[in-house]
C-alpha cells in the first residue's frame, strides 16, 4: 500500500463515481468551513483587544461571499505591521495613493522589502502572503480563507517567536505562485493536485498534511485520479485525517476505474484483506491483474502469493514463480527476498541453486531487508554456495543483529564459541549470547550460563 508511482489515466470515470467522491469531499469541506468559523471567532476576540481594525476586517470574512480586496487589505496591514515592528525607516517610499489597487500595494511591499521580510516571517507564512496577494480573482473561498487565517494566527500569536531566515534559493517562488493562481482562479485540478503534493512532501521541513488534504480534495472532486489516489492514501493511513477505510476504498475505486495502476493495486489489497469492504478474492485478483499489467511490482508479488497458496484459484507453482520473478526483476524488495528463498530451498518447481539464491538475497540486502542480512550470514558462514567465507558471514550476522535480530546474535555467539573458521573468543561469545538472551532467546541464555560457569 501507499505506493507513490504515477501513471497516465486511460479510462474515463463515470458520473456515479465522481458523485461518490464529491459526496466524500463534503465531509472534509464541511469540516474545513466549520474550523474556519471557529478560528475567525477566536481571532475576533484576540484582535478586539489588540487591534480593532483587524477585528472589523476579520468580521467581513464571515459573510458567505468574501471579497478579494478585503483579504488584500488584511495582508497589506500584516506586512506593514511587520515592517514597522522591524523599524524599517524607508517605508515612506511606498505611496498607496499612486498605485491602482490594494493588491499592487501588497506586492510592492513584498518585492521592495523581500530581504527584510524573509528574516521576519516563517517560510510557509511568507509563501501564503505571496500567493494570496497575487490573486486577481477569487474562487474556492473556504480554501483561501483558511490560508489567510494561518497568516493572521501567526501574526497575532507567534510574531514574536524566533524566525529562522531562509535563502531565496530555498523557494521556487514563481512556480508556487502560478500553481496557486491556477488552482484558485482557474480551478485547475492538475494545479490543485500539485499543490497537494507540494504541501505533502513528507521529507520536507514544512510538511503540512492538512493543506495537502485541502487541495487533494478539490482536485479529487473534479475527477483527478492522482488526487483521488493520494487522498485515499491519507485516509487509509490516517495522515492529517482520522483513519477511514471506507473513504479510502471509495477514492481508490474512483481512481482505479480511471486506470490508475497504484490505486488499482491498493483497491485489490482492500478486497484481498477485507479492509473497508468484504473480502472478495475474485475482485482482488481482477484488480491485481490490472495493476500488474500496468507494471506495479507489488501487484505481481501478491499474485505470486495468490497462486502459491491457491487463494481463490487453483495452486499453480509455475505461475507463482513467474509472478515472483517479474516482481523481483522490477525491483520489489519482498519479491527479491522471496525469490532468494525459492532458489535456495528449491521450491515452486525450481532446482536448488544457492548461487541464484545468494544473488537475490544480496539484491534485497542492498534495499535494507533485515531478514536478507541474516540469510546472507547463514549462506556465507555455512558455505552453501561451495565457498565458505566466515568473515562475510560474521559481517551479515552483525548487520542483522544491529537491527535487533535475536537469531543473528545467537549465531554470532555460536561462531565465536566454537571457533569454527576463526580463533575461539569466549568473551565475544559471552557478549553475543548475552545480547541474544536479553532479547528472549532461551538457547542463548542456557549457553551463556554454561560459559560463565567454566
């Protein structure tokens, strides 16, 4: 689950599927509107004591139709307030009466005092101000108000916090603004999806899942399959929203019907495991077949399991092996590990081939498969390929042991205790038996006591 691969959409979603997803959107859309109202009330109370001008302007955005001019005026006052706070003495070069709009006033301030503002505003807030100030018309009111409220909450609650200045090179300024404009002004579903991805970059220091959801919801409601898939992942994993398998299923199905391979694989997984829907091996296999034909390695691997175990089909060792091998060759780590074991043990109609087993275990180990660490240690320490290399065996057992594998710790204890292939080292044996015993290995505990009693 939760694969990030993208694919071209080749089928058209039916109106029924779009309506279903739009119905799901209402759940989050209503939540966002309710949350905005609560935030506005809280800010009104705060600003009445700190700044009555803001209190009056905030009151204007509680009406159903928010004017963009009001939002620009609010941002203009925020930027001016920050400049005054930082004792900017050259503010008088800005003459509002000489400009054509409040929007131009804000943009002029942002451009003129960019260096100063980047030292006074956190990066996410700075981006919001630029994005909203660049708008020429307003759609998706609830979503934009949500961003304005982020700016205001920071300004009135956290403006005195220490801010880490950021470099201009950290910000792809024009691209982010253009995406925002397209998403809001043109209601471009692709732009909305890309904004969702921007805010959802998990390895980014500014990861904001709630913002991702907001934009994915808008794009998904317009039938964007990538957004439906991404949003399904958020609901399945409970990222930024409460875990909801039913909603994930609806979104995966809508995207899969449009031909999204990874959504099809995740939909198949839900049928396979009975998550959010009744277990159905026929439908699971149907969608795994579709995803596998589209190149999804995880789907190939699961089809291998289905044929090996006879889940909804007759057991077919040949088909199981074919799917495992395809998946492994595509780079799926679990398939690489499974294929190593098949060759090493001679299963699924394959002759025993320790060298092939070694090859696939090494591929899995390169991708950090802990069980492969152990098996490589076993292969080299026992000489299963015809060449014994105790040093390599110790290396791989230690890699597995460092990841908490108690059996690897036990094997290291055996190697040092027996001195088979290396000089016997009782102290090292005691160390590794002790670590294995601490991990609950009873055999290690017995051997440890024997060594200590010598």
